[in-house]
C-alpha cells in the first residue's frame, strides 16, 4: 500500500511538473522564480544533481541567464510530439521518475542502477574517415535486435529511460527506427555523422519525437571535409536544416584535437551552430585508443583548459546547452563510468565501463544487465571513484588517471574488446599518457582548490 501511494504521488507530481514546464514559454521570469520553488517541493531532494540544478535554475531566472531563453527556444521551436517527448520522457520519466524508480530497484535488489546506457549496435558506416576502420564491418557484426530489445526491457525495469546509441553510423542500421518506435517511454540520443538525415528521415524522427540526433563536426568546412570526406560538411548543414524545419530536438558533437582547438573555440563556431538550430553541443577529447593511436592528435592539457574557459564564457552568453565530458567533471562528481551512472555495450555485446575504455570481462549476450553491473571489474573502478587525489577536473581513467585503468585490467584480467586496445597499457603510449596526466593535474590543481566546495558530491 505504501509503495502504491508513492507511485500515485509520483504520477501526480509528474503531471504537475509537466504543466509547470509548459508554462515556461508564456510567463515572466518573476513567475518562473515562483514556479521553481513549487518544482522544488514536487521533485525529490534526495538526489544532489536535482537539488543543485533547481537552485541553479532559479538563479538563472533571477539573472535572466541565456539558459532561460534556451527553455523558451525549446517550447517555441519544437513540434508538439518532440516537445512532449523531451519534457515527459526525458525530463520527467528519465530524470525525475527514473531516479525514484532506481532507488526502489536499489532497495529491492541491493544494487544502484546507472542513470543511462550507451549502446553501439553497429560499427558499420557509410563514410571512410581518416583514422577510422569501420569499412571492414558488415551487418553480420551488428548486435542483434533481439538482444537490443532485451537490454532495453531490463533497463526500464531498473528505471533507466535514457539511452544513447552510436556507431559506426546509426542510420545505416535501419531496424533501429522500429526499436525507437516500439519504446516511446525511452528517450534516445543518437550520435550520427548526419549525412543520411534527409528530409524523409527527418519527418520520421519528427513523428517519433523521442529521438535526438547529435551530428558530428570537426570544426568548419575544411576541417570536417579533410577528415570525413569532401562535401560532408555541407551534408551536415543540410541535415540540420532538415531537422530544424520539422521541429526536431538536435545538437552537435565535436571532438577536440591538437589541430582543431583554435577553430572550435571561435565565437563564430558556436554562433553558427546556434543559427542552424542546435539546442546542444557536446565536446569530447580525442583519445589515443585503438590500433596505432596517435598521441600527437591529443589536445594538450593547456588546450583542454582553454576549451573549458571558452565554454564557461559562451554559457553566459548564448541560449544553447554545452556539455564537456572531461572539463565538466565537477558538475557530475567525476567519472560516471563502470555503472556508476552509465556503461557501454558494443556491437559484439561486450560490456565496457565507458565508450572509450575498450576492455571487458562480461558479454551481455550471456548475462543480464544486473549481472554485468556486479562484475569485479566494475566494482574496482567504482570503488576508486573519484580517482587520484579527488580533483574532479581530472576525472578520466584513460588520460587523467591511467594507473587506475591499468590496475583494474590487471586485477580482473579484462580482455581487450577492440584490436590494439591493449597498447594504452604499456610502452610509448603508456609513457605519453603518464606525462599528460602529470601535466593536467599540475595545471588544474589551483583551480580545483578554488571550486571544489561547489562541486557535486555523489552519495557513496
């Protein structure tokens, strides 16, 4: 009876929250401030991210921060189906109700489920980018749809309603469109090269509503075409136009390298993406992983800090959400891999701690999601979080604290999941990563001391 009352209360709270959010596009900032207090009462305060986010949001309302205009953009520019899916499926079901459901699962099963999953169902791709080997994959190498559906059903039982899919190129795996359709209670973020998002695909995505494409760029036209092929940049720009015209939620994905840093920190780059209709920009670091990794393509520690400084400035100026998976460690309590908040399952079914950590001890084809979360490999990594001296500006087990990954692989005898993955464990690459880690810790030490009291601390 107690559990039933809690679920009824959760459902009612969700409907109230949906009503509150839908008012954001038509009321003043003063009224938004009042509604933020109401939302704080509605939402659980047991999770530090939600509590911190609500309070920060209220400060944004008071200061007329660009994020307020971002909310208004969402309500103004998305079509009704995409708007409803983003608010109800992502913000309410995945974040609000999902976290509550996850706590129920933890009480029942004794394990805290991650907040989201990353799946790479295929490694096939229609492009032949420099440094990439996806051309050797065929449909026979795809993760079967039956396995994908089982993963999604197990995830929902845990309270997970946010799934990221990536490849390869996800839109060559046409069966996934049917998967997205059959799981309207999951919000899917899809990383894509964008070249296959024509007007037909855009209309399909607009009708689905629960799929948010993130289109990859290396910078402006010359940089993108140099790596991805002549004409790719224009195809990505056209794909953005197609998605904007039908009112889809979409964004961009950018990997920082030593070569493109000066380009991607230009105001003109951010302003171009805003003008094209992007709501999100995700920034990644180039990592020397896989076969024949090139340490010289890594952004230097100083360039990484430069990107952080630029993003901090842009967040105060433009109505677009920007996430930086390495520099934003203080916002999420450090590394979130190994099931702490997410994990990665590749096209072969190997369960990896992170989309960039190509080692595993389990395969999802012969184990449940619950079982793989309980692996000794994952437990060792979770126990070590946050890594090193606790500096959340250096959260990564690959480039910031490489000794953590080496020790976990050694203790559990984790196997490499991709050709050449083991090269990061010794030799020249190991020495290069150690030198990088030493420098990034030195460069961020003073800044971390200054901001650490404001950083998010996840419950142990």
